[in-house]
C-alpha cells in the first residue's frame, strides 16, 4: 500500500487579519518592530525611536545596545518616503552621540546617506541626513569617505536650501571638509563661493559664523581669492565690518580680509574703492581687542608685498601702528609688532617709526610676561635695526640692548634668534658694543650656541663674531666655556651656520690662548676637512684656518711648512716636523711627557730667563752649567755633577718640571744678546743678514761642503742630546751640530728677536731656508734699485752668501 500523505489546499486563504493596534512600552519591543515587513509599523517604530532618542544621550546609548542602528541604516533606503523620513530622523538624532558615531563609522552608511541628499528628497530627510554627516565629518576617515563618494556637490546645492537647519548642517560638513587642501579646491571648482557669500546675509548668526570660517579656509587659495573678488566678496565683508550690529562677525570677517589682501590685485581693488581708508578708520575705532588685533593682522598680511608697503606708507600706516602700541592688550600689541616688522622692509617706514617715537613702546614690550609679545617685539626690533644706524641708536637710547640680552635666556627659540640678530645689528657701534658686553651678553650667548634651532645658531654665531672683536670679550667667552660649543658647530652642514661659525672662530682666534684651546677641541682638523670639501669650503673657513694658524705658529709651520716675515716666532714655538693632512699636532706639554723615541727631536724656542732671574752673563760664567769646549766657542750644557745626578734620581722630575728646565735655553738667550750687540750696529742691511748667517752657521757646526754633507754627524749629535736630556724636546740653543732645517729655524728666531725680517720655508728631506727682501745697492746712491730683490740665505755651505731666488745656486741650496 502506498504511503498516506496530507492533502494540500488547492488555493491559499484569501482572508486578511483584522487590523491590530500595536502598543510598545519598552525600547526593546520597538527595536524589534524595525524588522517588521509592514510599512505602518515601521513608520511608527522609527517615529517612536526618534522621540525616545531626543530625550538624552542615555536613551541613544540604550538604543545602540538594543541593536537599533543596523536596521535604521537599512531603512533610510526604504521605498516608502515616510519610512525613510522617520528612519533618517531617528538615525540623525542618534548620530549626535559619540558612542553611536563610533559604531556608525564601522557601518558603510555614508554612501546611502549621500544618495538621499538629492533635491528631489524630502526637506526633513535633508535636515537629518546632513545632521548625521555633520557628526561623522569631524572624523578624518569619514571626511575622506564623504569626499570620495562625491558628497560635496549635493552639499553645496543644499547651501541654497530654504531650511536654515539644512543650511547649517551642510555648512558644518563643508567646513570640516575644507580643512584639507583637496576639498578647498573642490569647493571653489564646484561653484561654492556664491552660495557661501549669500549665507553671509542669513538671519541666523550661527550660519554667518560658519560661512565666514569656511571662507577663511578656502580663500587661502589664490584662484579662490580671484573668484571671491569677482563675486564682490570684499563688498560683502566691508558691509559686515561697517555694520555695528554685526560686531560678533567682525573677527571672522577680518580673517577673510587678511587672506584676500595677500594678492596685489585684491589690495589694489580694495584700495581704489576706499577700502583701505575704511580699514584704517576701523582699526583705530575702540572695539573688542580680538577684532582690533585681527584688523592689524590684515595690515601685516598686506605688508608682505613691497608694492603694498608703499601704498600703506602713503596712507600713514606707521602712525596708526604707533598708536596701537600703547593699547593695553597683549594680543593687539603682538599683532602690531608683527605689522611693524613687516612694514620695516620699507626704508621710509623704518624712519617713520623712529620719527614717530615708536621705539620706547616696542622696547617696553620686551619686559612683558607674554611669550608671543616678546617674540614679536624682538622680530620688530631686528627688522628695524637692520642696516639702519639711527634706529640702532634709538633702541640703545631706549635701553633696548639690556632687555635684549635678557631675551637670550628665553625659552622661545624665535625670541632668542631675534634678540641675537638685533644685538648683532647694534654691536657694530663701539659704544653700544661695550654697553652690551657690560650686561653679560657673552655669557648669555653660550647656551644658545648649543641650540638645535638653525635660526638661533645662525644669528647667535653672527652676533658672537661681532661682539668678540673685543679682547676682553674673547677672554670672557673662554672663561664661560663658549669655545667648545662654538667649535662643535664646525660640524654643521647648514651653510649659513657654518659660515658664521667660521667667522666667529676667525675672530676668536685673534688671541693665542683661544686659538690653542680651539685646536685642543679639534678646530684645526675640522677646518682642514672643511677646506678639502668642495661643497663646504668657503672664504670664511679659509680665514678661520689662517687665523688659527697665525695665532699658533708652531701648528702653522708644521702644517703649511711656511712662516711669513710677518709671522714672528716667540717663546714656546716648537718644530715637530711636517704634519700629515688631518693629523693632530700635539702640544709641547703633551710631547714632553712622551718617552724618548727614535723619531726626529722636537726643536723648541725660549729666550726667557729662568725663575732665578740670573743674567745670561752670570750663568755663562758658572762652570757647572756651561762648557766652552764645543766648536766655535759654542756654550752647551754639560753633564751635571754626580751628586746632582744622584739627587735627581732620588727625586725624579715631573714632566712639567722637566719641560720648564728644558725650555730655559741659556745659550739661545746669549745668542740673542750677541746678535743685538754685534749685528744691529752694522749700517749695511746686506752685511747684517750676512753676519747673522755666519753667526748661525758658527753656532751650529760651521760651514759644511756639499760633498762632505753626508759625513756631518748631526743625527748622532741630536740623538746624544735626546739621551742626555731624556726627552724628545730639545731647546734650539743647545744644538751644536745642525743642518738646513735647524739653522733656518735659528736664523728666523734670531732675526725676529732683533727686528730683522725674513721667512722660514720647509723643503723636503730636512731642507729649510730663509728668504729675505733687499734693495740692490745703497739706498742713498744713484745705483739704488726701486725694486727689492728676493734672496735665499746660505747658512750651510758658504755662510753669509745671499743667493738670488730661482737661480741655479738657490735651487741647489733648496733641493737635493
């Protein structure tokens, strides 16, 4: 038998359920009704949710928890207009809550909302759809989604809506979007300027505020400003500024004016229409400080152009600005100082500010507690004093330099930079420089030298270069520890910082102690590296290098192998031999502490008597000190008595004590005395140099034939001296057997001591020579030549012979 099955109904039931009134008393029940297929129920449910959500944020959060958001986002696209309208009302109200807004960002609802912004849609839908987007558009990602989904075109259309709420919400969204450059351009391209200008005439203050704030953002673009001008935007703004009933709008209106006055064309237009005169009158009219400061900002913005500055000067803007400096409000003063700084690029304006007595007010602002005012005041003074001596003295007479030195300690880098620039401008005048230094400017500059702000470094190093031309100032800089951070700036790859640092190093190196200390910090090595670089080398770095070397002739001779006739050898000079590129030359103290080695000795110079104060003659007669057994009557130290030796062994000398005793070069002192007594009285300059050459030769072993030079035992002699003194440093006066390099150094040393002029040049393979300039013949005779003759002094083979440079004999003397 077959299986029994249920008989199906042939036709469905045509009966409908009688209408059932639904009464939901709990939010959960109403949320469940959002899923109903019946439109009447959906309309009532959405309306109930809207009413419930309006009562507060707790209700909105409660609805979110019950899952109302997802079905509402679906219902805004429902085919029934009433369902859509009520769903938008509920969703719009809920979206004002931050928790709901966060949840909405996770739902891709923005395209659906934008789709319902068409003009065919109900105004209520527009109101709540824009309310929803206004809440979401604060978020960056949502702004991008609105823009990408082409939300701007319908929003700009809705600016012309008859409903003020739609206008306001649409404006809010557009304002949020135009914070980004791409949207600013799009608003202009989509014709957004005319409707925005129309909204300036709205009856609602909030809409006017939003319209002005939006215009302020989009008029930062030049093309937008052109359209704004063509659409009579200036006239609209000036009408607002002239209307005393619109004082609440003046601040925003002035900010838009400030943007638009960036263009010369716009400024010319407003000036021709009398707008500039009206602006001047407006700025002096007593009003709220914010409005007054914004008006001055307009002037500062206008003054960015040289053509505009001329027009402003013709309108006596300086008089207006000087009056505003006396206003008892920091924001107004700050804006005024910025305007003064901008106008100071006009030479006539610089003089006008001085003639109108504006400097005391600007200087007084330096003592304000406001950081922004102090910064603006220093900027104004920096610009006013640039290349203007009369203004420099006006600041000085107002006591500005004292306040400016204090600003070097300020926490704001811009203030420090401006103060340093102004002080640098002023320090060119000696009387002012001395006064600036008296207020501790040098010490105040030390900390800014460690700054990481480029402009601070640029201005500080330049200011230091000007102030440090005073000897006491350079000494103060060394004591204050400013040389180390200054030298560190030689590592900078910023062109201007490096230039100014080299300039300051050049000035500070005028004193030998400073030069020595900077070399200790590696200044010389850094400058060598800079001068070898194509990109970093400059005339400033070359000058700094020269100054350092000129203040430390030992380094100069070691690195360059040449001392000019103007380079006078003094006590403490030492010759270490030729130094390689980038090699650091050790100090004499460092060299004296090294153990005796096999390298060439360091030759030191000292003509000062030791601590006992004994005269050279008395020391010379002391048999325990000297001996006349060496060649040419040369007096050299002889070995100490055995008991002295034992005493020294019991109490070994410290390196410093050993250095001092070695530098007490009695034989050299005697040579200087002999040169003064025997050579200076000679009348003929040629004979003086020849006699000095013979003295040097006799002192260092006499004449040596070229063929027998290899037999001359100078190396053994120097090794014996190093062993005897137990030091690598040998005083030049005790050398009894020397060749070219030793004799040339002694010749230069003696010549400098007695006032004769010569150079010292190092050659290769222990060669060195002295070059002198002499006129041929007797200056009083007719045979005298007007052109001096360059000569090389022979100290080795025919002592006293003067060889004309570039001749075969001279070349043979200089080379092997």
